[in-house]
C-alpha cells in the first residue's frame, strides 16, 4: 500500500520542529484525532482534513500538525511530517516518540479494519526509519503523569494489540480477527439471569420487570436489559422466549 507524502504541504513537514535521530526513539504513540467525522469520500477530502488539522495545530503553537502520520477510515495513509523531525503529540516526550493518529473519534468503538491496516503500514514505515521494531502504545500509556489523557479512547485495549503484530497481517486477516473478537464478545457467558417469558410478557418488558419484583429502577433496568439482548428498542415478546434480564 502506498503512503501518500503530504510533508511538502504541512507546516514544518519536511523538517519537523527540530531534528531527531533514530537512536533517540523509544516508541510509537498511537492517537485518535477526535475530529468530527465528516464523510471522507475522496483523497481530496482526506487531504483537506489533514491540512485543516495542520492549520489548527499551528494556531495552537504546535509548530504544525502534531502527528507524523494519519490513517483514515478508508484505509488511506498519509505522512504529514518526516520521521526524522520532532512533532507535538506527547507533552515533553516529542524528542523520543513518533506519533501516528487514527482520524476520527474512537472513544466508544474501534476504528475500521481498513484504518487499522493503514496504521500498520505506517508503523512498518516508522520502524524502517528507526531501524528496529519500536514498542507501540496508546498516547495515554506514554503520557507523563502531569499530562494525563484518555487518547486513543476507552476501547483501545481491544484494537491496539493488533498493531503489535509481525507486519504480515493483511486487511482480510484483520477483518477475520475483528469477526472473531466480535463473536467472542457475544458468546461470553453472561452473568445476567435468563428469564423465560410467560403471560407477564404480554405487557412487554414492563410486565417482566414487575413479575421479577422490580429488581432496580425501571429507568436503569430497561436500558441494561435492552443492551444485554442487543435490542435497539423494546421487542414484542412471545411465551417461552428466553431473554437475558438485568439483575
Ligand atoms: Zn493523543
């Protein structure tokens, strides 16, 4: 896969804020941009987005886009600053860390497999520059205690390890891993009680809740029960149906 070189177009893209040597590097920090997710439907919209981040970070005094590289949901990868120049992505540690960002907000869920694949390609390129496989961790793991951050999102434990692989994972393999993880998550034996629906189910989940002695406030019980069963909205129940219920 091709990494598109944007360094001639970003602030300090070809130089960095200052020069670093491969020997100084101790790792790669993975970020998410938390930028609102417009629909990127072309290289042009992706490049515009990258340059917008550059202008924004420059306005904050970062000396240009804070990240060395960006990975987009489409699977496209962009180099936004040469690996041999420091950027601004982990406070007080920019002389020793390369910064790669997943474009989008992954606070609540993982990036697309295509984006993960793009991250891997960028990590391979970073490792080639470093002359060794660098340790990879989320921003939050590299951050000094006085600069805490949630970046790259609460779900990172589920997808960051995919990046630590031996670089021979192609996109279909990543998709397969995602599918397996998804299946595992759904087959995890749930601690939630199972309720066999009887006549009380004619009044829907409200009837079940009353029948079970109102174990907790309805406002809490209902959303938890919906979540446990993967229902977006309360379903029509039938007698004999087995459902998971909030305890
Ligand atoms: Zn970050």
